[in-house]
């Protein structure tokens, strides 16, 4: 058997072990193994990709983005690598480059619901609320059971003052995932904004003598 074949088999075995560590939550072990692979084979795309994701999971977004960028250069037509790079850049606050990464991922895979959702997060961060809503709605076209996209859509509609639409979106998120704490909280805020606030008309009034004052939005 050629030495190159033996080397490839060993590399593949170590990658599978690294993936196993990652899936089991043993992130340090997975990182160490990926780093070992890359010392021997610096252009191993899967190891670069996984190491980039691992750095991000461990909170080092800059290192994660660097490794993911290297993986993108080696595999420019891989939508998942582009998507993960976009997430790292978004976490770093680099909205323009994050948008470019998500757009490129969507060019390669137009039905990539998660990429549409995160493109919406970029647009919201840029203050482009209607574009953000359109991206979330696009995500929901491809995955109607996507509670995070419904929650994000609700947040945009609430920011726009469209409280009925926001309440409906949060309700759909909770219908899919009843224990979704963030959507529960956001729905509560939305309902509070919709309801009138009751305040005493004068400091000396009895507690039941109140006049309504509309909530500020």
C-alpha cells in the first residue's frame, strides 16, 4: 500500500476521532487533535473547518474566523464553511463581511434557512429592519418549523411598532417550542407594550381610583 494512502487513512481516522470528541462535548481534546492534524497536513479542509468552529464554541471568535477563512480559501464552494465564517464575523461585529459570507452561502445553497436567518440578524444590526424581516420570512419559507426565525421576526416587528404581528410571530415560535424562554420573555414584553398602564390620578387617591395612560412604545 502506498505511503500516501496509509497517511490519508490515518488522517481520516483522526478526523473522525476529533468529530467524536466534538459531538461528545470534549472540545479541548477535539481542538488538540485538529491542531495535530494540521501540523502534518496544513490544508486539511475538514480539520480547519472543525478547528474554526471549536475556537468559536470556546469563545475565541477571532481565531475561529481566521481558521474558517483558511477553510473558505481551500473550499470556496462549500456553503457550510461560508455560513460558519459568517457566524464568526457576525459575533465579531463585522456586519459587512458577515453579510457577504451569508450571501455567498445562499448563492451556493438558496434554501439554506439558517443562513437566511443569520442574514436577517445582520440586517437588523445594520438597522435595515424591513430587509431583516424579509430574510426571516425567507428562512421560514424553507423551514416553517424554525422557532428562532419566528422569534427574530417578532423582535423586528416589535421594533417597528407592529405589535399584533410581533405577538403572532412569538406565538408561532412558542407553538413549535413551548419552552422557548426567549420567545416567552419577548411575548411578555410585547403584551405589556400593547396594554394600557394604570397610574393613580393623584397621590392621595384610593388605589382603585385610577386613570389609564397609554404605554410608551
